[in-house]
C-alpha cells in the first residue's frame, strides 16, 4: 500500500507561522523532516520542508536496497507557499492528485503518514481523497492535546503516573511564586514552555554552581532562594511580568517542575492504534549535552526492574492518549532520579528523534534489534561533505554492511546548510557501537582541523 509522507516538523501546531521561522533556523527543521525519509518504500511520495538532496537520497536508497527513482521526494519550497495548509498550495494539491491517479490504484489504497498529524494533514487527507473517520478528531486539533506538557501532567496525575512535583502557571507573579515554592526541594527548578519541543525555551533556575542544565537552553544561577532573587533572575529572561498581549488573547502557559540533578534521562516510543493495545517500539538512554544530542538503544546500565517499570508505565501513558482519541506515534520522556524514582516529564504525540533510528534499525537489523544489537546516535556533528565522509567510511570498512550486521550509517546530511551530519552507529554490543562512533568522530575532527 503506497503512502504519502508529509514531513512537517515546522507545522503550525509546532510553530505559529512557519514563514516567520528565521532563515538561519530553517535548516534545522529541514533535518528533522529528512529523518523521516528512511521510512520510504517503492512507490511512495514524500513532501519535505527543505531542498531535495539528491546525493543523500541516492545513499539512502542504496542502503535500503532501493533505486532512487522508485520513490518521489518533493520540496515544499518549490511551490507557492511555505505553509503546510494545502489550500495555500493548489499546484501541489493537483500534482499529488495526478501522481495518485497515475499510480494505477485508487486514492483509497493510499495512506498518509507525517511528522505531526495536525489540522493541515487532516485537510490534505480530505482533498486527496485519503480520508478516514478515525482521522476526523485530528481536524479538530487533537494533536495539540498530546503535545502539551500541562495536558500530560493533568492526565498523568489523574491516573497515578509519577511526575516531578510542579505547577502550571502564567508568566508573572504566579510563576515567581511557583519557582519560590519549589526551589527548596532540590535547589533547582526547570521552567518549560508548555508546547515547545526539543528543550526550546526551557530555563533552569538553580543554586548549584556545578549542576548541568540537561534539557535547558538557559541556566540562571542564583545565590539564594528568596522571592526577590528569584524574581530578579526571571526578569533576565522576560518572565517576571505578564506579556503585553492584544485584547481577548491569552499568553502561553509555563510549566514549572522540580529539577532532579544528576538523574538518568530516558525515553520510549510507542505506536498507539485506534483501538487495540499500544505497541512498544523502542526505549533507551537520551544523550544530553546539555540538550538532547542522540540516543542509545537499548538503555545501558539500567536495572531489570527499571526496564520493566519504564515499559509498563509507557504503556499506561500511551493508553491515556488513546482514551482521549489519539492514535499514531507517541514519545515519552522520563528521568530516573538519584533516589531511584522513575518520573515522567512529558509525552509528544508525533514522530520524535528516535523514530528514524528505530525505522533504520528495524529495516536493516530486524524487528528484534533491541535484543541483538546496540544502536547509538549523535546529531549535529560537524562534517565537510557527505562524499568525503562516505569515502572514509568505505575505505576504513566502517560503513554499515547488512552482511556484517554492524557499521555506521549517515542518518541525515545537512553539510550544505548547517555543515553537520547525524550518525547512527550499530554494533553487536555497546563497546563495538561506541568504538565505531568514536573513530568516525575523531576522523571528522581531524578533517575539520585540517
């Protein structure tokens, strides 16, 4: 069954106006979109936010045992609007209709996949005739419910799922009060934007001079926990006063949580079907420096009881999303604190940073890869060019080979825009996977310094 992939990380549900994304930031959204290309099969069509990288597509196709001409990749930038709203791009609507008609199978035989099943994707399904009753809630903004931290906290607490102590607030006095109240717990509090992803906008407020702000883009170090000091610190980032807004509009909510320094960061990803039990796809360590830089699958140095708890609790959280009508991929973040407590911080009903790694591993290693291999990923690595890197991997014998069952895969290539790549290193054990990664990263540093 062929599919149309809308790789829409710059969805309106993630950023209010995609056309307003700064030019220097757009390539990072393009990288997220390109990750989803690993799911393509013969006959599929993908629409991505950035330019089509033919060299990378050739490498991807060869790795998957396909020919580049077996699938089609279109760039949103080649059409009228940067918006994913289909009515803004009638030429793209017509082209996709023509391609569906030329496929020789009816629209009912096609499926739609995406990064985020937002209102725009629901509209695409209607216009292309690939429409299903189960998709109707997504036209009513379902996806924003399952990508909102405050909704997660409300559902989790009602169901008895353990979460960090915290509060949902507005900027201003309520936020200052919440941080003041929670600071004595561990000496650190994290202030999160309710709907941003990837740590965007997160601020750590701490009295600890040594703590690393994992998951935070800004760290505010203070010498005391009295309200005046906390207010002064929040004033630095514009959160000590309510924002000035037009009449009859509401500002973004803020989630304030007790921060647990030196905790182990974990994640899981599940597929939530419309009615049957959610399916665990992967789980592992999140690598943070200080914000997310990659994964290790399966998690290392985790006790068997913690493995079991992470998987069981993730299933329960996925069921919470299913009960409000959501179906699709869901990613769950957790921390294991120094007292051995597993605490869950958010869910995101969309593809995540682990999705392409899981797809790559399943297609190249098999469905049970978590039992047979260790997979590590590292994103945003500086690299000169895809061609130079692939030449080195081939010459050194470190390029992934299905016959050997180990090696390095270039998961994304943005060397022409951000000057970086994302690597996935696969070994039969942790030592082999991390050894492969270390050698290739040493080569990249050497090339960069030449």
